[in-house]
């Protein structure tokens, strides 16, 4: 009979949750993302990438703006406390740029 090693619950939970969020980013019906959409340091580039992805996507269920903003919010929320402050700032500015790109910026 084989002896099993005990795994900690935290390791299993982390592995499972990482798979879940990664799968959502890749396979979500919100939109088909361009590769490396969130890697840029420029908020404007992130917003433009999301806009292009949302407008081209055949899988989205909502409008392009809602789909793009939804994916950006998901990415920010998924990072949570683990996102460095500088990165969180860039992503927050990307939300503003995304609103501008779609003509929805506050006046």
C-alpha cells in the first residue's frame, strides 16, 4: 500500500484559485483579450488594448464598454492586496483612459 504525503490546505486552495482566475481571464465570455493586455506600464495602452479586444470579440455578451471595464475590474480585484501600489495606480488610470476611449469620461 502506498503512503500519501499530507498536503496543506492552503497550498491546495491557492493552486485551485489561481487556476480559476487564470481560466476566467483566458476563457471568459466577456471578451477575447489580446496577449499581454495588462502588462503595459502605460494606462493608455492598456485601455486601447481592452477597447480593441472588446470591439473585435465575438464572444462578449454585453456591449464593448461594459465588457472591457468588466475585465479590467476583474483583473484589479483578482490582484487584490498583492498588487503593488504603483501597479494599482496604473490600472486605476487605465479605467479613466478606457472611459475616455469610449467617450464616457465625466465632464
